[in-house]
């Protein structure tokens, strides 16, 4: 059982997040992009942390009543410990009531992430052809709709 808490990203987390970005993505975000997301009033940026060490994180941009998940990742050695589950649950808890829907893109080959999103109620709403580079690949566009009365 991994011990962690979920908290807003603060400057001390950025170095660990940069490391995880490099391990996870062929086009990782740079420091400035991560800091912009951390400082933006229209973004939520949450991390699962053990002390000052970041195990995983999730970012979401909010525009009116729409949420757009910009990044989700868990450090390879901490995967399959329900950390991504906990990050998505925390994000939904923080935004439920203020959003009509939450959307995201995921590589068609990314089975773990697709399964994660389906588990949380996201459904396939479309495809963006050749959306990704390195390697070129289609994106699945997935959306989680919140009920109006929630
Ligand atoms: N294979 C199949 N399903 C998987 C999976 C895998 N390897 N890893 C996670 N899942 C799905 C399952 O539905 C799982 O639910 P279950 O445990 O009840 O089966 C659910 O995700 C939650 O698992 P969890 O342990 O919380 O996920 P995680 O903490 O290991 O993180 C990712 C999942 C996708 C964030 C992680 O694999 C990762 O960081 N991948 C690289 C970055 C990435 O692809 N980000 C998404 C970009 S769109």
C-alpha cells in the first residue's frame, strides 16, 4: 500500500513532475508550461505526494462550464496502486457542480489510460486524425458528462 496525499501543485513539486513528464511522454512539457499551469487561475493542478516527492499528477483547464484534462501521469514505479483513480476522483470532487462536462484526448494505442477514463465514466465522442506526433497517431476524444441536477 503506497502512502500519499493529494494536494495542489506548489513550486517544490515541479522538478519531480518534470522528471515524470520525461519518463512518460515523447514530447514532455517543459518547466515554463508546468509553472504556467500551476499559477493559472483557470487551471487546477493536483499531485499525489509522499512528503515532497510527487508520485503522480493531473491538470485541468476550466473554460466556463467546460473542463479539459491537459495531463495525467503516475511515475512508473507507483503505477497500479490506484493513484490515477484517486487523482481523477479528487478532480471530480473539486469541480463537480461547476462543470457541464470534462473532456480529454488520448492516444489510440494507450490502453491503460483509455481503461482509466472509461472506468470513470468518460465515453468516446470522436477521433482527431493524426493529432499526436512522435509517433504520429490518432487521438480518441473522450468526455465525461455531468448531470444538470448534480
Ligand atoms: N492496463 C489496463 N488498465 C489499466 C492499466 C493497465 N496497465 N493501468 C491502469 N489501468 C486502468 C484500470 O481501469 C484501473 O482500474 P482497476 O485497477 O480497477 O483495473 C484504472 O486505470 C486505475 O488504475 P490506477 O492504478 O489508478 O492507474 P495508475 O496510477 O497506474 O495510472 C496511468 C494510470 C494511465 C496514468 C499511468 O499508466 C501512466 O502514467 N501512464 C503514462 C502517462 C499516460 O499515458 N497518461 C495519460 C495520457 S492521456
